[in-house]
């Protein structure tokens, strides 16, 4: 962001002079409708009209040069005013960044105005003077279009080069110009501008010269030459389209690729296969994504190991729940495989499962290791582990970029003791108010507690455990989710038999 906008005022003036210079230089394009043309009968009437209205013609000519100047001055004043007042939604930076495109466009408005005036003048003149409208208009329009193209291309090329090489790096050394939402010229547009200058412009100029010379000197038009020139023009336009696509498509793919990487999709590959710099850049980009993906997976593995280690440390303090973390995590994995839910969601639930009891780290040993029934006061302290677990998980995952996983892990820790009828804790949520991930965790947590031996009870049989879960559908558990859990009985029994 430019801090002192006053220091840029001279750049606006400098670019205005470049615009004026480009318009002046374009008037120097040699016109071939010289003296021989003026001797033609159809031109004599037009020249008489121009002489009769010389004052108006001179005024319009001056005006065609003043219009771009006024527009550029108005734009500069407005943008500098934004910089001085810092109006919300009115960005000096956006105006400054867009300057080459805006000034070049304004520079061409004078030629458009002059062309419109000449059309109006020809329409008026043919009512009282002996002129041939189309012959005069065709010749004049060709040159005005040439002059407008030349003026725009020259001014834009100079200003854009200065902007890219000098002024933007100076005032925005950190880059990130897109945050100011400027009117970005696409690579296709830039290619069109430069290709018109070096490709189409010379062919169009030769076509104009040829048609004008043959007209002025009464030389019959050679259809072969016209066909050749027309073919060259069409071929040039085709080459323009092909090369615009050639440059624009790879850059668009690379842009989309970087956006995917920014979103965390490190598996995304850019599909560009070519034996040039674009192909080499794509290969480097894809190698980078592979490297980022591998490093990210290693970091996630370390993160998961740390979290699992913390959960295991908490479990080691609880004499009654040996292996609970591993078994519930495996149980969630088996259950998740049978659910028709998004794969990414299920993977996150499985990853979050080991963290569901992290809050027990804040429960005193005397309560956590008590072999008998809790007193009311002890039970209240034990119940606090779910909210405390959510706080711990949130702190532990504070630097994790995967916001969806963070949300799921917090919900699993916080709400896995909520009940479908609202009688659970800590917030007495009920029904679908309870996050889906917590409802999944609740089934796995209770099932493991039922079929596992604890210091205060023996393990229940599978029949007894599934009977209790079935009887608790609609009170403790989500009824639809519970039915799907019961449908996994064979897989769950196979899993738990493996532990034995």
C-alpha cells in the first residue's frame, strides 16, 4: 500500500505526457490519400465542405486531443483525492495500479470522437455537396482505426513496462496486488496488444496503403493481391487466437493449481505437457506439490502421534479403562466404513476418536482411579472432563490449518456424553443438536464400556451389549445411527475377538 500518495503525483503527469506523445506520434503515420486524391472529383466536394467549415473542423481537431487530456486529469485528480481522504471503498491503490490500462484507453477516445464526428460531417455534407460517402469514409476510417490502434498500443506498452519494471516494485515491494482488486489485464489481452502491434498492424497498414494508392492513381484493384492480403489478415488473426490460447491456458492452469495448494489440496497436479518453459514450470510445480504433500503427511503423523500419546498418558492414570482408546478408535473405524457419509468427514472422525477423553487429564487421580461408585460431588468433577477436553483439544490444535478436523475433534471431546433425549452432559443437547461426530463416538464409547471388563464390573456378552444399545435407541442414542451400528455386529465382534 502506498503510504505517501503525494509522491506519485508526478507519475500521473508523466503518464499523461506519454499518452499525449503517443497520440501525436500516431498522427505522423503517412497518409497516402495525398494530392492525387484531392484532384478526384469525389474528393473535391469533400474538400470544399471542409474549407467552408474550417473553424468547426479546427475546433473538433483540437477537441479530439483535449478529450483524452481532460479524462486523464479527471482520473488523476479523483484517485489522488482518494489517497488524501482514505474514503471507504475508494482505493487509491486500485486506481494507481490500473493507470496504464485506463490512460491508454482514454488516449484512444479522441480518435473515436473524431471518427464519429467525421461520419456526422459526411452525412451532412452529402446533402449539399457532390461527394461519395462510402469511398471517403472507407479511406478515412481505415486511417483513424490505424492511428487509434497505434496510439493505444504505444502508450500501453510504454506505461505497462514502466509500471512493471519500476513503479510497482518500488511502491509495492511485498507484491499481492490482487488484494486491491484492480482491473487486471489478462495474459490474453496483453498478448493481443503486443501481437496487434507487430503482426496485424503492418498487414492492415499495407492493405490500407494498397487500396488507397489504387484508388488515387486509378489503378484497377488486383483481386489476387486483395485475396493474398485478406488471407494474411485471416491467418494473422488465427495465429493470434492460437498463441493467445497457447500462453493463457497454461497460466490459468497454474493459477488454479496454486489456489488448490492454498486451500490445502496438496494432491493437485497441473496437467501441462509441453517441451517449453511452461512444461518445465508445471513439472517443478508438481514436484513441489509432491514434496509438500509428503511433508504435510509427516507433520500430521507426528501430530497424531503426539495426540495419541497424550491420550494414552491420560488412560494410563485410569486403572479401569486399559486399551479403551485403541479399541474405541478401531470401533469408530469399523463403524465409519459402513456409513454412507463423505469420506473426508469419516476420516476426520476416526482421527479425532483417540482424543475424546483428553479432558480426564484434569480429573484428580483419587476420582479417576476410584474402584467403586462416585459420590455426587465426584461425579460432577468427572463430568467436567468433556468440556475440559474440548478446551485442551482446541488449544492443542490451535495451529492446525484443517479447520474441519479441528471442529470435529472438539465436538467429539465435548459432546460424546450427550444423550438423544437431552439428559446427557455437559450442555444437555438433544436430538440432532448433538453433532453427528459426537453421536458416532457415543455409540463406540458405550459399546466398549459394555463389552470390556472394568474394576467395578465384568464384561458383558455381545448379546447383552447389543440388547442394551437397542433398548437405548431414542433415549441415549440416535435411533437411525444406532440401527446402523447394530448392523455392524459381525464386524465388531470379529474386531473384539481379535483383542482376546
